[in-house]
């Protein structure tokens, strides 16, 4: 976990309301795919937590949806601008735990970005990976070619059938024959994935105060007691999660 | 002589900056950012008799220059705090530790105070009287002078450690509450706790935080906090810890001028984890700039002007 000044290397629109930003700076605090960063934005009091799409030495790629004041300001940043960022927050996905399994890497909407690096690292280890990506419609989809380039099996679903198969990621999961899940997406999606009974890891989202475990603003109840989504998560094992 | 040192009931602090309860956990999370030994003191996470999960999420909302929270006193309970958190924080911090105590009845305050009184790690008991009194229709102890005095006297009776009462700002006459605490035997006063506030989603009309109303803090509340510290300082003769919206060394000088002997930094820790060390580093430069010899010279000076 480090706090530093990062430089915007690029910031481009990928799809409707969806942007990709590449930041340059110290990435030594990042240890797992699925971790997040917390960005200070001029004129707004709280930082904005955003999941890391992928990281390499010296660069961090994030994908964010423009939903409010903070993300709108982010989308106006241009290369050369700088941001005050806390990097390396949360636990992220434990790719070692999935070793040797038939792994479904599942992303729904803005939950897709952290799954890219997860799939990339699993593929690099030679794991059996099926990426299942769900979007509302074709015009909000992104990163399809990037997943294709990883050489993993790819299944796409859209709510309206405008791309891939019509339906939800849970339908595709059933057809995939996978026996391990790694997923990030809206709560109803995670609930559906959890209900499949397949073992694995789920990444959650919650409104946060600090993002580093000090304020207890994002605590959720789990089968093993209260957990802070920002510090103990955002990734939890399917066996500790309860949707009751 | 250390120009930043200050005193709370005879206890020396190397500087007046104390992270406020609820914004600093039990120290461990922040110790990953810096060596806590730069701090004048630490006010630990509010502790109750039993373990509390707190409120459902969302617990956090934002506003201009501030935030609202309804964490709901999530904590593992006093026994777990004494057994695990106090030894752990003492391993990494040798300065002044304040135990922050919450309760929903006088008996609970007393029971928790007894356990912290027996803990060698703790220097000062800070009593949060913003909690609702469940025996009396849920009205906060800190909104009634009689109840505030009763809690103060009850806690004082079971401890030899200095007792600082942390006041709620949600009252019409803060001086009356401060005087009641002094009359109850308080050794000092911490103020202010969060203001009761609200944020509503303009699209849906739905309050953002699960409890609808919640505690408002951050730089936006600083003028209110400063005014209340000034009023309390005029009303009592015990030391005051000023808190509310502090984010710079100038803010510290303002609160000490208004009568605070030390200050707490709260919300700012959450957006800038280095807020406390940054403020401590800024202080000597500010003293030089304004021609002030030491912080002790300026405590309460605004009252003489």
C-alpha cells in the first residue's frame, strides 16, 4: 500500500460512458489482480475507489464508468495530468488457489475490468480458463478483443441479445462445465453465481470512506464474522459469503 | 524546549495532534503508512461493553468538504479490545493512548470504564456521550446536562485515570453541558462529535445512508466546532481537546487560540492517511511565520483579545 502522485499516460473512451485510463508510477504495492486504487479528485472530499484492470511494472490500467461527479472529472483528464492515488488496496484474487481447476472467470458490466488481469495471469500459468463476460447491451461492451487475445475460451452474454447469447452470465456458467469461479459484478450477479454452488472467489463492491480499513464504513456480515470490504476483501471465498 | 509539547491533566504530549476516535481503528491500519510515534496521542476506536456489528451499509456519504457516517459503533467489545488491541498498539506506539468509551446506559459506561481503568496501556478515558440512552427514550446523554453530569460522576467514581467527556454538538447550549461535566468531576472535555446531518439522492429522493440521518464531519464543520470550543473554554476551567474539521496546522492554531490544549484530527485521516504527520511537520514552520515561540503561549489567547 503506497500513496503517491501518478501521471495520466492515456485516457480514452471504450464504450458508452466507459473509459480506460493508464496511469504511470510506482506499482510495487500491487500484488494480486482484483486489488483497487483510491483516487483523490480535485473538489471532492472522498477519494474514488476504482478496481485495477491490469498492472505491469510502472503502469496501472483502470476502466471506469462515468456515473457521477467524480468519474466525470476523471474522464476530463488528459495525458500529462497528475493524480494523488493510494495504490495496492484490498486483497485481490488468489490465482494460486484456482490451480488445476476448470476456472470460470466471470465479469458483469463494470465488474469486467479486474477479471481481465485475473484471466491474463491464470492463462500465463497455463490454467484452463473460460472467460464469461456479461453486458447489458452491445454498446456498453468493452475489452472483448483483449480477452480474445489471451487465448482463453470466451462466452459473452447480453441482457437483450444484442451481442453473444441472450441471457445472464449464470446461464453461460451452467453450460461451461467449470468447477471453480472467480467473479466480479453487481450483487444480483454474484448472488446468482453463488447460488450455482460452485466453489471459488467473489469480489464485492461497497460505498467506502477510507479504502484502507480505518473507518469501518464498508463492513459486511459474513459467515466468519464482520469483514471490511476494503481491507479484508473485496474478494471473499464462496464459503464465507452469505446473501441472507 | 519542545515548542509543540502540551499537557492534558498533567500528562505530557510531544505535540497536540491526536487522531480522533473512529477514524484510526486501533492504530494497526495506519501503522502501515507511517511510524505512529510521531503522534501526540491516539484516541482509539469507540468501545462498548459487548461486541457490536454496527449499522447496515451504506454507512458513508459525501458532501462538499465533508462526509457523513453511520458506522454505528462497530467494535469487538471491551474484553477483546483489552485482550488483543491494547497490547498490539502498545507494541508499536509509546505515546498517550485515549480509550474511547460508549454506552447505552450509565451501567454500561461504568462497566467499560472499570475495564479500561485496569488496563495499564491506557492513559486517559474519553467518554462519548453522543449515544442514545436506551432507558430514557433514546435521547443522547450529551443533550441533557443532568444526564451528562450523571455519567461523568459515575465514571469518575470507578477510575483514577483522567476522564475526558466527549460532547455532542447537537445541543442549543454547549456551555451548559460543559459545565455539567465539570460539575460531575470531569478532568477535561473533548468537543465536538459529529453534527447530525443528511444526504439525499436527488434522482430518487432516497437518503444515501442506511440510517437516513448520520454524523457529519470534515472541514465543512470547522467553524461550528471552533465556536463551540471557544464557548466551552469560556465556561469551564478544565482542559479542552478541540476537534472538528481540522486539516491543516493553521486549523490547530485556531483551535488552540480558542482554548484547546490539544486537538484531534478525524475525517481528514480517511482522505489523507498522512494528515496527522503532515500537520505536525507544518506546525514549527507556522510558529516561525507568525512569530510564536511555543504552542503553550497561545492556548486561549482569543479570549483576551
